[in-house]
């Protein structure tokens, strides 16, 4: 037998005095870490299978369990760190492309944490959102530069289709297949309750969820899974997925073993057949070609739905966004490189793309310079972690944000980053019936609604502090931001001054 | 009902077609207007001239006959219905189509049948009378592609990289020479009678639609291409 070079990453600490051998941990772990030894009447664990998802820890009735990082280590080496060595061992073992899940865990600069928000003092007094009107409603879509009225004051101009949101936060695209039916149900119900939208991702739309259509964005990607006329007309908007922040420049692949009966139904492909979304749309090699897909979708939906074009934040994102704004798209969605994924090659996730903060600042500025900013709305995503990140994003020029990872955390995800195994113990990134039913969609929807409405209140408080009572007045208001610990070049890209200036 | 296409902007033309109070709509003098038939249901469209890109995109419960050539992305993501082209087709013909049938009398362009799928009773069919460009049936995941190679002699009528990434469905290609340089994962078989029985209804349709003698079709052999094991599931190492 080949020697396994890799020592298990975690240790499972079971406090024997507390353990009552109820075997809950054993039942809860789809990775089969825990087992009961009849002969010695004790619980055992195989830590090599542990992914540190914390399910057993959370469900142990006597809190007898904890999981900690192993202190076994290779000889210290600042250049060849443990992870780099282990990845080499893994590839030497298998010959495989390394595959990871969720956003990059690497320690890249996070610019949200280097930006501070302003508040009013003395003049232009703060506003208390609990007592005074405060508006966080946003409309996403192309805005006309001029409105025309007839002599009776009736509007003559035709307003392009818009998405109306009660707050500038939507749930980002996560397909049914990558996440479970109950996760989708939770998102759909929460979006409806909140008056915002969730996004189908490229996995089609479950028949049971058509009733949430007014709060649904339907996605069209290169594989065109589940795309048909009723689907296109079911949602509040259509999103063309050109790229994803976690894996710019590559496509997606849902392996056949995850295409079970229900997933097959929404994707409209046979059970067990691989669902491959190629990196490019093979009918799109130019902005003109993109325009063609946008208008074929608009024709199919009688010009009633705004069309979103979603791209990954890459080096030339400003020029690309300028092209998209001229292609007939109503909304541009930009996904930063810290964004999540159900599975992506590790090297791409950790090395390709740029942070969303820089991409947003560059795109907003470019579209303003070219006087086409009002032709499109901008939605950004890729690791929005709090309401403060939302406020900073809007002040940098976003119309709204997408949250994915934060939404999954609300549903119980503990970021163990093993979605690609399909054995999510929290019932989120899995299609195994016994695991899916662990996520109660009523509770899930409630937790999501709690999270987003709490954020919305915090947004109002921060706006109130700045003396701003509508989100429109915050949008692109970079005077409300200051940088902390940034270089002159970084400040220039963000178009903000340093704190103290 | 007859609609004139000459000098009419595509949005106006498509609106007129959608709003036409007749199940059979004839459009004359089409000069490259795009998206004709996209989102149209319950109609029979008879088109004269050259429709532009994305003809019959997302087609559902609708039939289209074109007396002329067509451009790119015909039948993109179509669900059912029929598109019959009395001329040549362009690139990405039948992109991701899930059901229905496309018959092209002449040749097709690059990436014909790319990403073609099937689902339960929906089984799409593309029949091209002449030859096609490279990347025929790229990522094909279902359905049937038939290339007749009429008028093509001593060369396989598909261009390069035929069936790259194919992981479902089947192609039948008529040729007097066997294919060369196919991706290694494809299984190639010279057709016997039982194989040809699978596509007889489509060949009969083609012959009837375009007035071609059935006997002439069977003067050459057919090669059947199906996907073998693909490598997508074996290239990754969980990290």
C-alpha cells in the first residue's frame, strides 16, 4: 500500500466525562468520522475524514466535542509552507487538478477593511431612522437621461424595464444542483418576504418555485440548462452568466452522479449525464455577439424583463463593462475574486481575477467618464460580509449587491469548503435526501430574512449618521469614504481621500 | 397572412409576426432581420429571403420554413417545433437545442449542434444535406445529428474536431471515406441496417422535403459516432 504523506488536518477532542454515547455525532456525520465501538462501549473517531464542518459539535447534546487544528507539522519553512507541500503530495498521489470550494481563503488585501465611512457632526445633522423616513428602495435597470411629458403632465417616455427592490441586497446565483432544494426554497421565500430577489443560477427552476417568480432572477449560461420560454418569462429579470468571480475564464461541471431525478427535471437533461457549462458561450465572441443574445432574450420576453450580464472582475473589467453597457444590457453584475463557488480549480480560485472593491471603483469611474453610467445599473458581489461592506459598495458606485456566502452562512454553512464532495452535513450543498431534509426551509427563510432586514436597518443607521435619507443620495457618493493605510495609487483608483484629509 | 420584410426594422417585423391574427404567417423579402420566431408560439411561419441570426431562438410550438439561406444561431435553445431551410445554414445551428427538428437542404457552418441535449420525450434532430464546418456536435449531450454529405466526394464532410467534448447523443455521418483525427473518446462504427433504421424517418423526411431520391442517399455508407467514457470525472483531486 502506498504511504499517505498527509497527516489529518484536524483532531477531534471528545471529553469522555461528558460523552453519553448517544451516537448523535455518528448519525449526523455524512463523512463517517464517528463510530461506536461495542466491545469497549465507547465512541471512536477517524479524524482523517473530518472536514471541520462543526455539525457534530453543534448537535452534541452535552457539548462533549470540539475540533481543533492538529499541531503536527512539517519542519518549518517560510517558503515551503505546510499547505504548499500537501498540495504537491496530493497531486503526486493522483495526477489531478486540485479542486476546492467556496471563496479563496488566502490572505489577500481586503479593501472594505481599509475604507472608513463618514458621519455628520453639528452641521447637516444625523437622521434617526427609527423616527424619520428613510428609503432603501432601489430600481435596477437602464435610467433615461430625460423624461418627456404631454401637456397634461402625463408621462410620454417609455421607462425601460426595472427590478424593484426594497433594499439594495439580493441573493446571488447558486444553482439547484450545486445547492439543495431546501436551500433554494429558503432563498426564494426569504427574497419574497424581503421584497428582493434570489437567483436560480444555471440550474433551471423547480416547478414548485415558479410562484416566487416576481422575486426570482433566472440565469442563462453557456450550457443553457433548463432554459425555455416559460422559464425566461417566469422571473423578474434574466441574467446572462459570462463569468464567475471564483473561477474567471473557466466554465462549470456538475458531475453526472449529482444529476438525480429532481435535478434532471429542472436542468432538463437525463439522469446521470454530466452537465457541462463551457467556459465561453460559443455564440459570443464579441460585444456585438453579446448584444445578439441579449436581444434574443428580450424578443422572447417581449422586452418586459431587464437583462443582466454577469462577469468576473478581471484586469480589464472597466473596458469590458463599458462594452457591456453599450450592448443593450440593463444591468451589469460584477463578481469579485473572493466570491464563492460549489467547486473550482484551486489555482484559478486563488490566483485569477481581482478584488471586487477595485473592480467596482474602476467600472463606475469609467462609465461616468464615458457618460453612460445611467445606461446600466451595477450590482456587485464577491464577499460582501456585512452591512458596512454594502454601504461602502454603494458609496463607491454600486446600485445593489449580491450576497452568496453570507446567505449560506445564515442557513448554517460553516465554511468547511468541501461543497464539491456533495456530503454537506448542513443540508445546503448536497442532493442526498437524508441530508437535504436537515435544512428546514421555513427556518432557513426566517434566518435569511432576519439577516438581511438587520443589515437593512444597519444601512439606514449608517446613512442616517451621514445625514442621508435615501440610498440614491449615497450611490457613488465617494466623499463619504476615506481610505486607511492605503497607498497613493490605491486611493487614486478608489477616487477617495486618505483619512485625515 | 402575408407580411413584407423589406426595409422593416427587426423589432417592428417581429412585433408584426407575433401580433399577426393568423396561424399561418408568410413573410416576404426578409433581409437579415434577427430573432424571427424567437418567443413566437402556435404559428406556422413561412419565410422568403434571408433571415438574420438567432432565427427561432427558444422556439416552442412553432414551425418555420425558410425559402432561402439562414445565418448563425438558428434554433438556439429550441424546445420543440421544426425549422426547415431550403438553402444553407450558418454557425452554431441548433445551439443547445433540446427538442424538435432542424432540416437544412445544403451545408452548415461551424459548431453545428453544439451542446445539443435531450430530455425525456424531447429528442432533437438536426439533418444537414451537405457538409459542415469544424466542431460539429461539440459538447453534444443528447439528440441525433445526421450529416448527409451530398455532393461531397472523397473527404469526410465535417471539418476538424468533430465531436470534441461529446458526452451524449449520437451522430450519423454519410461518407465514402472513414473519419480521421476524431477525439480519442469517440466510438466510431460503420452503420449496419439496424443503425440506419434509427434514422430512416428523418432521411425520408429530408428526401420528401427537398425532393431528393432516397436510393441515392444509401449509395454511400454511414458512420455512427457515439461518446465513450469521458475524462471529466477523473481529472480532479479534491483539495
